[in-house]
C-alpha cells in the first residue's frame, strides 16, 4: 500500500500577506507527516506529527497562533482518531473519548504532560487584532468571509498497512464566548476515520459543520460509491444549501484516493502522494513538485 498524507491550514479568506507562509506551512507539515509514514510507522503517528507542526507554526489558528475568546483567553479544541479501531480522543491511556476544561488539565497533570502558560501561545498580531475587534456583532458567519479570522488545521493519512487516521486542531474563532466548543473535537463533525471508508478532517464554520456532521456525511457519500473529491464537494454543497455554512475538508480513502476541497475564498492545503508534493490555496489550484 502506497502511503498518502493530506493536510490543511484552515478554510477562510486568507489575506495575501499570509498566503506564502500558509502554503509553506502546510507543505512542511505534509512532509513531516510523510517522513513518519516512510519509516513504516502508523497513520495515527503521521497525522499527529503533521498537526504538531501546524500547531507550532504561528501562522495558523492552533496551538501557537491561536485566537482569543471574549475574555482574552486561549481555549483550544482538538481530536485524533484511529481508523483501524475507531479509537478517538487526545490520549490512549483513558477510556474516555473527550475531556474538557478543568478535567483535561487535571488529566494532563496526572500523566505528566508538559504545559505552558496559555498567554505564550498568543502572538503580538493576535493581541492587536483582538483589541481592534472588541465585539462579535458582525456574526461568526460573516467573519469567515473577511480577513479577520483564522481557522482550524488538520491532517488525514493512509499508511503502508492500509490503516487510516485523522487529526483536527483549532483555537476557534476570535471573540467566541467563553466555553464555546465548535466542531473540531467532535467525532463525526470535525473529523472521522474508519478503515472501511476513509479519513476526513474538516474546517470552516463550526456550528454549520456540527449541524450536518460533515466528516461523517462525506464518508457516507464514499460508502455510497462516490469518489473522494465528489463526496467532499457534495457534502460541502449540502452544508451551504441547508445551513448556509462555508468550509472545507480533506479526505483520503483506503485505495489511496484523496481530496482537498473548500467553499470559502481560500484554503491552504498540501498532500504527499508517493514522490509527489501537491499543494494549493485558491479554488481549483493543484500545484505539483517532485520530492
């Protein structure tokens, strides 16, 4: 089985001054994940490596680079899923699929995970943007069509053993309510992975993605015989028509077929498929480099 990895840096109106950094960021993350796959390691480890690279890059709204809520705090959401077992969550040593808020912090302390003060994740650019936009009056959907808002990152992978996995991570949307949870950590909405159909990571307006369970909807179309690109396009079209939500998604099937599609103005994405690196930013772009 030929390994494949696809990553995205979020579907939104990426401004020109961030376009090159966004493209280089997703290309580097895809290569980091593929380096894991080339060693014969699992798809799960590959998506973790790719998303970790995106989280460490301040260009993206995830980890270092996350936006702030109405109180000026950072609240992060993330998920990871193994398509071979349907195991999901952020860690393997708990039977729970999701931990939030204080419980997540307590668990991290108990197992000895390293922590950092959340204010160290906020860039100076984000602090200035947060100060200049002190209300949420425009509405979350409108923000996604302006150059005010970053969005989710994610990765999907297929390893040499035929296993798939997905991971999705976000800082949410600027000036969100304290405690707001979007689609990213919700299994079936922000992401889903099943060896029988494929793996998906989603991005865009979280409340819309939740309402249509976008990740699972995409794989439903795959299960009905649709090719990966058509399955993603059909699900995004339904979300736009049904709840007027914009977004994007990446997908990979057990056959190695993959897709990266979006309905927003732009989405930075990259894919390593064999010895080729594909990437794009604007609609219908698919540039290719030989590795």
